[in-house]
């Protein structure tokens, strides 16, 4: 038997949600054949079977979220195929009700039936729930008789919801995250909800005493979401829960700011040499590659070359140590239609020229937006570039992508008047393409002079290299 566990899909990923099983219990699977699909905050990917055999057991159903390393299923060898068959006796457990009316013990069975009409046999119903231990075994998982994933359970508890009141749209009627969010929205969108709560109390209150029941009702009404209510003064407002990528990105950014002493160094770059190459090869490049030639590949190429001269910039922080990486694995931040950020990695960028880097960046960005990245595409980055330039930004101070020691932001590039010197040192005014590059760096890894020298070198490469020859 082989245990199938939740894989580590990225360095910072700690859990995943099973979105689909491609095989059912009793079905055969071959090695490397897709076995299930898993969704994390970073990727949705199919996971292949690590071995051939027969699916003997599925322990985590579709829709459940579990930690990395959790056993999801068990696969046996071909000989073990009959093993799942014996599990068929599970239905035989159902026939037990038939043996229940055994003639051997008619008296005890008859007594509960006679006792049912009588008020005294209240204990008699107790034996009836006794068969319910089977569901009860699952009940503790949900805490309320229903199976809930850790993520769903957390949402239900945090918002003071009753799972019994939430209709499930998942497999087998399970409650999904979307079901809970819908319940939260519907609950939040009806400000008069507190009124119905007192309503049921009012009829019973006059019967005894109104003051005692009244306090409990209000106490439960404000409890579910006091903080959210304080953020929602108007009836037209709505609460939008953060998606998973946003939540984990936020946690990672807070951790980064609390971990690393961030410092910022910025330089203004004259991109006229880059612009001349872009103008000369724009149409040819698009015809050959199928996409436009932007400034980002030029910036990436210059950064890669400068990292070779400044190895402490291409590094990761450890506990009292710095790991200097031999390869440049360039992470490129990609926006997912304003729903979050991913930073897929251009591997071994030090061995690639401008065209190859441009192709890799385009491929990773397209697959990131289509949610087709694999776990390896997001792991192992050694330096990150964040590009906000297409929005015309002046200067963005990005948060370091831990455990890296620096992240570069490339900002808007526009035509501006600049001082131009000819070969004889004569100065004139010219109109060039100019923009700012901003480096956020970890002061534990190096000092300001090192960061300034690195940025000066990146600027020098961009301004003086013969980019036409490179293309």
C-alpha cells in the first residue's frame, strides 16, 4: 500500500484544497497518470500518481482543505485490488437492521415498541440514536453533524453561523467556502436580521418574564461580526471577504516588513538606447515572437548582468547567515486582473540573452493569468522584479519577497527633456525616454553603498549597451 499525501506546491504553501478526484475507489491508476487536482493560494494543478495500482481508499473528499503532508488516499498494488472489494461488506453493515428483528430477542424489541407510545420510555428513543454513532464519528470533524473543511469551519466559527442553516452545493451536499460566503453576504445585507431574533423571544417572554430572555438574544446577535458591522455604517455598503491569494499575500508581506529592515534606493534612467532598439526592431520582433517588445526584458537583462557583479544582491537571508546563489532565478511579479499577485520564476536567467528572457517572461505571465502554473514555476526565486510601469507610476517601493534580500520596481517611462553631451563634451537639450528604478533592500544583508553601486551599474548597462546588436 502507498499513501498519497498532499504535496508541497511552492515554498510558502502550507495547505491545499482537493478540487477533483480523477479516480474512484476500486479503479486502477498508472504511474504518472493524473490522480487528483489540487488548488492552493498560488496554483491549480493536477497531481500525478506516484505509483501504479488500485485506489484502495480516498480519505479526503473533494472540496476539503488540508495541510501539506496529510494522507489523501491509499493506492494498493494490483493484487491488493481485491482488498477494496472486501470493503463492500460496508453495505452489509446496512443489512444489520434486518438481523435486528431477530426472533432470538423479540422481547426486548417489542418492549421499545410498546414503550414508544408510553411517555416513560423516553430512554427507548436513546437506543434509536445508538445506530447514529456512525455519523457521530464524522460529527466531531464538523462539530455540528456536518463534514466541514478546516477553511469552511473557520469561516463558519468566525462569523457565528449555524452550519445547519447553510445549504451545501458541494459534492454530496457538502458546504463549500462559496456557500459560507453567500450566507455571510445574505446575513450582512439584511440589517434587520437582529429584529427577527427578538421576535421569537417575544412570544415566549410574556409567558414568564421578558427581561431574562431579552439579554441572551441581543448578546448572540452582535457577537457574530461586531468588527464588520463597525465597518459598515451605510445600508448600501457590502462586505467582500479577501480571497485566498490576497490573505496569504498579506500575511507574507506583513511577515516581510516585520522581518527585514527595508531601505529604498532609487535612480533615474535614460532609456534612449533601449528606445532606439525598440523602435528599430518593434515590428520585426512582434512578427517573429508574436508579442510586443516592452522595456521589461531589457531591464531584466541588465539586472541579471549586474547581479553577477554584486553577488550579495542575488541572495537569501538565513538565521545569522546569507546564502549567495550561484544561479539567477529571476522572479517576475504578475498581476492577476487585480485579484492578487504571483511571482513565477525565469530559471537560470544568467545563461539567457534578451530574446530568451522576453519569451520566458511572456510565457510565465500568460500561464499565471490562466492559472496554469506548476509548483516548480513559483519556487526558487533569488531576485524579484515588480513592473508597474505600464500604469505610469513614478516610484513604487515594493515589499521584499522573503527570504530574498531585494526587489526592484520598474516604473513609468515617459518622454522628457534631458541634457545630452556629445563626444566633445558639448551639452544640448534633447527629448529622451526617462523612468525611475526603485530598489527595496534588506539592510541586514549589505549597506547603502553596496545598493547604490548596484543600481548605478544597472543604470549604466541600460544607458550604454548596444541593444541593437543584442537583438
